[in-house]
C-alpha cells in the first residue's frame, strides 16, 4: 500500500511540474514559432520511474495544456486535426520514453535514460510533423510561400521545428545524468 501511495504522489508531483513548465513555456518563447518543450524532462523521469501508464499520462497532461495554451494557429485551421495531433504527440512521446527505458534498463540504466531522453522529443516532433502533413499541408504551403521558403518541407524543418527540436533534444540529453540520479534515488524510495 505504501508503494502505491508513493507512486500516486510521485506521478501527481510530476503532473504538476508538467503543467507549470508548459504554462511557463507559453510566456517564454525564446526561439521559433512554437515553444520549446522543456516539459519533456519530467515526462521522461515519470516514464522511467513509474512506467508506461505514467509516461502516457504525463504526455497526455502535456497535450491538454498545449491544447489550451498554444494551439490557436492550428485550431483555426482544423479543430479535429489539432486535437488528434497534439494529444497523439504528447501521449506517444511519454509512452515511447517509457518503452525505450524499460527495454534498455536491465542492460544499462544510463543508456536507457539517454535513449528515453532522445526518444521523447523525437516522437513529439515526429508526430507533430506527421500531423502537419496530414491535416495542415495546404496552410503550411501558404505559410512557407509567404515566408519566402522554397518548399513547405524546408519551412517545416527550418522555421517550425528545427531550432526548437534541437534545443529540446540537447536539454533532454544533457539532463540525462540528472534524470538518472533522480531515477536512482526514486527507485530506492519506492522499494
């Protein structure tokens, strides 16, 4: 019973951190058109500490906050497309981080954390790009032309996700050692 309570409290705290970090990301927009998702770090921590359900939950919470704070440009084009893309990208990013961590944890915990920290932003950005292609390509072609880009693909990578993705990826990789330490401490506390 005590272990279950600790898990509920841990996931609850990480949920609050996800909400606060994503809400702050809307206020602080350092690069690109969209916000850098530093919130992926607690999603990776939760996925590694508490497993697939926690990773998916934290990714889902991230998605809901994004829907309410940072999706207006896409909502104006397609509400269903925006909802599907945003919820899929966040939820699957958390789930993928958990799967990768669980797959590699027994072999090498450090490698597991680094790979989970890579898988999370790659999945988040990949699903976003897929959603753009499926639901928003006509509009993105117009945005690309208006911005002087030769193609929508170049615009998607260069203007919409390039710098943001690289920063998310580097932050997740750099914080991997910190994440590993948190996981090590957390696993001792849970047992």
